[in-house]
């Protein structure tokens, strides 16, 4: 039982839940609810790839996580380090097999975009300031595009793609500021390591304002209506404004640790706002 719980923790259930909700929201935004088989196929690919990416990242990041995240299964010793690589390979293979019967556009997104980016994320993109952040942010956004391509209406997925990308990009930068000590020790060239915490906090504040304005665009452009706007203001805009003010008063890794927790919850309210847009008529 302890080993099973460690494996579940390695896959990061919260990330899997975010991906699941993204698929369900994408399904809800379709003109007609997709077939159950299409939803299950989409979830199979997305959850396998997400879990594999998390396991692979923890395998690569083992030395850094012993400083930044000693409570994680690999760095904390709950699982041997090779288990992360083995699990990643198995899940990537299963996800790729599950993608083969899908429509051509969905296969291309899964096998030619998502899979290479996830495999190369830690060794290639993560060591480059902001490049790794954009890859992680793009993955949650890509979940909407992938689901839309399976369900037949990819065009409806661009607004949630943009919102998910912006939200996750901000949170990834905040996490980098929180983890700056361990990243410096591990010689990871994140933005705060290379340019300093003060510059990273200013960038995070700028991204917060940009996200707040960008999230309003679907309403301003008439894509979503008043229900979306109400849910957005209450569940997303006000917490983001709070995060901006908190960073202004606490422009340090400790302050970013709290803001990261706020954003972890707030992204679910963003998904809720997008879902509620389907009731705008």
C-alpha cells in the first residue's frame, strides 16, 4: 500500500485532475455532448502522457528535488529513482498506443507535438529561462486543443487554450521563484536564477496583469457572455488582483510560495468560468 500511494503521488493527482477537468470542459463546450468512447479515449491519452511526464521530470530532477522537494516519492526515498524512468516509459508507450485510433488531427497533436515536448522538457527546455515554463503552460492549453480535435470542434477551444496557457505560465514562473535556492544549487538556469528574484517578481506581476486583461477578451469579443464574466471576476480576477498585491508586499520566495498555492486553486475557478460560458446562450 505505501508503494502504491507513492506511485500515485509520483503521477501528481492534482495535475491529472486538471487534465480531466479540461477534457470534460472541452466536451461541455461542444454543440452536442461527445460520445463516451471519445471522451474515454481522450482521457486515456492525456492522463497517460501527463503521468509519464511527471514521473520523467522527477527522475531527471532527483538532485534538485532533494533540496526543493524532499517530500516527493523519488527524492524522499519512497520509491527508487529508476522507478520514475520505468513508469514514464510504460505510460508514454500506453498513451501513444491509445492515440493511434484517434482522428488524424488528434494523432498529430498527441504524437508529433505533445509527446516530443514532454520527453524533451526537462533535458532541453527546462534549463533555458522561460522556455520550460512555456512548454508546461502549453501542455494544459494543448489539452483543450487535443480534446477539441477528437470531438470535432477544434475551433471552439482557442479561448480556453489561451486562458490555460497564461494561467499556467504565471504559476510556473512563481514556482521558479519559490524554488530559486534549490535551482541555484542544481545549476538550473531558470529565469530567477539567471536574472534575479526581483526581476522575476516584476515579470510575474506583469504576467498577472496581462492574464487579467487577456481573460476578459472572450467577453469583450463576444465569444462568451455575462455568466462567464461574472464567474471570471469573482473566481479569477479578484484572486489574481490579490496575488498581484501580495507579490508587491512580499517580493521574495516565501511570498511566491503562498501565491503558488493561491494559483493552484484559482486555476480550477478559471476552468469553472469557461464551463459556465456554455450557459450564456
